[in-house]
């Protein structure tokens, strides 16, 4: 299979998943466990994406400037900095770490 077939298949699956959500009966969505489950899945997916982009390079686990950027951004978030400030702090931390590491 070519790459384009895989991309088209992923698009069809994503569209079908979203479309099925609209077809569900509303009483199913009013169950008390649906909202916490959907929020938990969202947080889990975001956390796994952040972890994969921070610690993985190809097929190996690495510790580099991305880790420093993540830690600096987390500290900025804990200090309740605005989103733009968090992004800038992370970028500056990554740049300084890369500068110091050579």
C-alpha cells in the first residue's frame, strides 16, 4: 500500500468516528460516566503526545533540550503564566539548553 492510501484510510476512519458521534442517542450521552470518561481520554491522549514528542527520537529514548523546555513550561504553568508566556519560556529554555550543550 502506498502512503496516500493509508492517509485516505485514516481520514475515512476519523470522519466515520465523528459521524457516529452525531448518530448516538442523546440519552446515551447524558449518562453520568460519559463526561469524565471523555475528559480522561482527552487528557491521556494529550499526555502521551507530549511524552512521545519530549522523550522519543525515532526509535530511541533521549533526554535533550526538549526535556528542559517541558520542565520550564510546566513551572510557568504552575505559576499561572499566560499561555503565550508559557510557550516563550519553553522556547527560551530549549534554546539556552542547546546553546550550553554545544
